[in-house]
């Protein structure tokens, strides 16, 4: 057994029905954790959980809804017999030039990315702190973005929400420490990964005229990346396993760039 081992840990991954969240759920399970996949997608989510095998599950969760969080965390902790790890991964990205901003799209990104992550921290703390339904402390990993550390055109509001996730992480870590919750809080800044969101972003920045084609948008990202490639789902998932594990026992309030060097 290594310090990266998660045997016996209980984890909830938001936005786990596809993309990075699905990969994070798989990596946490492979490291030994029991995982509950949480998502608004009631069709895909249970299939992801089923593919993880025995001892894993699915809960419906809309991260923008406080009551949905309360139900989902109680349900997950009931299914798993506790809760030690929350991955706040659910997020949305709506590409737009500032001159074309749609207030509803701005609000939607604020709601899912910032309100959703805030409520996740709230309910993780309530469950994991002494006296909570799980009560044994734990680790929260928030998913920010390289967009929080660079200025890429067409994603101004999304980038701002991810800078917000970065700041939520720092303050939450401080509060958890000061109040003796026994919960570490960290975030990762993923680089571009060609999931539905990542591929959609490349299409959208081309469609609004910032790049001649999606391929050239991707080429520009790779050109800005010292590692010389896009990110892969497993790159992000392994970083989440690390931050959730005892290998990161003295790491809290940190942001880990997992971007091939793009955001340095
Ligand atoms: N793909 C990338 O290039 C990239 C880069 C940096 C950061 N990120 C971040 O990683 C996270 C995952 O991205 P992805 O590429 O897997 O995206 P994705 O669109 O493939 O998956 C997002 C998941 O979140 C779920 N979701 C959306 N709104 C929700 C809500 N209100 N409640 C619960 N679940 C909800 C969706 O149903 C979906 O399963 C996001 O926070 C994203 O901002 C992605």
C-alpha cells in the first residue's frame, strides 16, 4: 500500500457522467475508493457508476441547487457509509466575445461554476467536519482551469468563474483549518482536453472568428504549451487522485497546474 492508495475512502464526483469527471471517478475507483457519480444526466450517470462495478453508485445532483446538494450528499454518504472526498468537477463553458455577451449565459456560468462549487464546499464541510454525517474530515478537490491563469480570447466570463474557483479554494482551506474541520481544500487548473467541452470550445472560438478553424485554435493552444500536446482525461484524473490521497497530506489551499506548462 502506498500513500497514493485510496482503499476504504468514499468519494463523490460532480459532473461524473462524462468527460473529465468520468475519468476522475474511474481513477479514484482504480486507486481503491468507493465512488458515487453525481450529475444532472440521469441517463449517462448510472451507466458510468455501473461500469465502475460493485460498491459504486449514482446520485442525481444539480450543483446549482442547495436542496439537491443536501439530498445528494446524504444519499451518497448513506450508500457509501461515509464521505471522505468531494471532487467539485461539474462546470460549463459558454464562449462569447464581450460585445456579444448574453446576460443569461453569464448568469448560467456563474451559477454552475461558482455557486455550484461554493455549495459543494458547503455540503462537504457540513458532512465531513466533526459531528457531520461522515464526520472524519477529508479532502475537497475543485476543478478550476488554465483559463484562470491566462488570457485566452472568447472565454472572459468562464475564465472569471474559474479565477473565482481558485479564490474559493484558498478561503475554504483557511476556514476549514481555522475551524478544525480536518478537511483539505485544493484545486487543479486543467489545460485543454478534447472532451465535449474542450472540443466545443475549439469549435466556438473558430465560429466567432478568433481563429480560421477549430484545428488552428487547437494548434495555437499546443503552440503555447511547453509539453507540446493537449491534455488527456487521465492527466487530470491522476492529479485529482494525488490531491485526494495521503500523498498530499500537507497540501491545502493550493492550485495545481495540470496544463503541460501553458499557464506558467
Ligand atoms: N475540457 C477541458 O478542456 C477543460 C479545461 C479546463 C477545465 N475544465 C473543467 O473541467 C470540468 C469538466 O469539464 P469536461 O470537459 O469534462 O466537461 P463536459 O461538458 O464534458 O462535462 C461536464 C459534466 O458536468 C455536468 N454538469 C453540468 N451542469 C451541471 C449541474 N448543474 N449539476 C451537475 N452536473 C452538471 C454535465 O452533465 C457533464 O456530465 C469543468 O469544470 C470544466 O470547466 C475542462
